[in-house]
C-alpha cells in the first residue's frame, strides 16, 4: 500500500499598515491589533464559512500561525515596534523550522508600510524572513492594490496577488485566493519531493495616483481591472494583478506594478506586459471618483442643494489613507456657515481624534455643557485647535475608536460673540449671562484615530447616516455604506497628510519621470519585464 502524501506545512505572519510619510502622526504598538498563534486563523472568515471550499482550504494544509499585526492606516511606524515584531516573527519561524521543515509561507501584509529608517519595509521584512525559512520554501502574499511591489519584494515572493476592487469589497476573497494558490503550489511541491516554483513576471509603470482617481467604480479602472479575469484564464497563467501603488509615501518603490505568475513563462510575461501597456494607454484618463472643489465651494453647494443628505469628503486628512484625523480646516469652515450656526441646516462632522476633548466629554456626561478645544493636536496646520462651547449628547466606548462622544456645538442666542467670550456656565440663562442654544452642527470626537465607514459605527452613537442635511467625513472615496447613504457627494480637496494634490506634498525620493509629476512616461516594453 502506498503512503499518502503529507499535507503541506504553511506558516503565516505579517505586519499590515498603510503609512503616509507626509503626516506628522507616528504609528506605534497601541495602534495595532496583534494576534499570535492559533488566533490568527480566526482572522480569516473564509475558514469559518460553512462552505465546501472554505472547509477544504482549512483542511488542505497544516498551518503554523506565528504573529500578525494590523492597524488602521497611519503614519510611519515607530522602529522599536517594528523591530520587536520582526524579532518575534523570526523567533517563531526558527522554532517552526526546527520542529519540521516548512513548505510554504503566507506573507499577510498590506504593502504600503513605512518604518523609521527603512525605504522598503516589506522588502526588509521578507528578506529577514527568507534568511530564516530558506530559499526552498514557497512564499505567497495577498495585498491591497494600494501597496507597492519593489524588486526586493517581488524577488522574495513566488506568488503575488492583490485586490481587484476599490473600494475593497474583495479583501477577504483576495486573501482566500492568495492562500489557496499557495497551498495548491505547496501541495504540488510536496508530491514532487522538491520545490516546484511558478514562472513570474513584474512590470513597473511609472504612474503614482491617489486611490480617489483610480476607483474601480469608474473608468478607466473599471475596464482595466475588468480585463484581469480573462487574462487569468489563459493557458499557463494562474493570476495577474495590478497594483496602483501608494501615493502618500516618498519612496522609490512607490509606483504602479503589474505581476503575473503561472506555469508557462512566455504566457505569464505576455499577460503582464499586455496589462501594463493597457495601463500605460489610459495613463492620462484617470479622474476623481466624484466632483471636487475646495471645501468652501463644496459646503456652499451642499447648503444650497435639495439633495439630503449631502456628503463631503475631507480627503486631505483621510485616516483610511494615513491622515492624522485631526485637522480642523473643515470644522472651522462649518462653524463659519451662517445657515449651520442658525440651525437652518443640520451638519455632522465625523470624526476627529482628540483624546483630551473625549475625556472631558466623558467627565461632563450626557446633557452637560463645556468648553472644548477640538483637534489640531497632531497635525497642527492652520487653523489648529478650534475653540467651541458644546453640549455632550451621546457617549460610546464599544466602537473601534475606544471612547467616543457626540458634541452639539452651541452659540449665543442673540449672536453677541463679545458676551460669549470667556468661561460660561451651564445651559440656560441667568442675569447678565448669555444664553447658549444649539447650532445645527454636531461633531464626533474619539480617543483613537478612526474611520466611521459603516452604519453600525454611527448607530452606536445614536447617529444616522441619512439624518443630517450635510455630513462631512474624513474619507477619500466613500465606502459602500456611506455611498449608499449619500443623496449627493463631493470630494473636497483639503489640506493634510494625504493631500489629493500630490504636487503640493513635495515628493523627492520617487523615481522620475512619473505621472503626475512629469507630463509623459515611456511605454513599457519587453525590456522592462522583470522575470523570476
């Protein structure tokens, strides 16, 4: 009787964050959710789904999960946190290898992490991992399409894939695809008794664009990404992926990339070069996913519109791309609106990270009034902290934000700002004191950086995504729940660490020529294909 082939042994580890190098915020250990050992497997919903495919994938390999750290996009990661996790990952992999050789390694990353002192963080991480697991172990990764593919990362990985949708409605589908391809390749290697590596090809295209210009909701990204399934169905081609790259980091690796892999080297190279040329052909066609303008113009349009709710993205401080989440440019603009101050138009600003104001709101309690200096504590660009008197109308600590509070901004009833200067008492009036009344503006403050992208996050604070006349949110393109709630929408080109106007940021280390920094770039040729 023949002995059945053993299951492939697959280790899992990674550090996942999208880091803007233009925001003053530094990401640290407290920003991350860290999983170790078996709890990492609980992160993958496809393992828990009662489907034949999910169950089969779970049972198709012996998984050796080590460490996974994940955070909301932020700033550059503090080196001490990175070094600590790197050491833990390497120690865990050494222990795993000592027990029994590995057949595969799943590198679970975002792809746009920046670390103090490193120009290619993921490349540095996978190089260190390769030194431990050795050259024969198959490495696969599944990434955000806003990640970066450096030559170092490409050379160290055997199978690479990324999302095909922005917004990223296929995030878990992509990880399942990436892990499945790795398990299947490792199974073949185990059966063969030696590593069986796929052919692979990389083509860089010197384009660096924000996600808000490359959403797959609109052309040309819709058709560009729509081409991928047909390319993967070609004989000898397993997968083709298109990385847009990360626009808010100033590093040579930041650029668009096409990667393909499969059994036939010629077919793989042809598919990668074909998609790269298609990307090059539409290089000047990318536009913003929504109408744009200054915040003042967008707010004026929102106030005058009959569409309710009218959403405005504070795109320059989008925490989902690494913004500090506390610039006050839009907050000051809302306070300057006469219609909002009078209460003729209701507006919601969601959200600003401000632990000081949040703690004060919790100290006061629901129904109490207080004086607050909101925002501008991390990214202190003008106008800096905004002074308001506000009433605490809701509190919550169950969101990913930690403690959060809804503040109803108040104004003096008769509009006499001179009377209102200085400390004032609780709601109501007394002889000679101003009477504070609600304006139309509510502001959400949080103890931790956050992104209110889903309906349940609003509901936990008794807020509605469709209730206010105007909703100003620190986002770029709207996520599905937001998009569904908005009757109309504008993308405000606001200042911040993830400014949509890339030329204002001051990139210095990127390769040139590069669109949009240069008028033209060369068409990709066969000479630009990097093979593996």
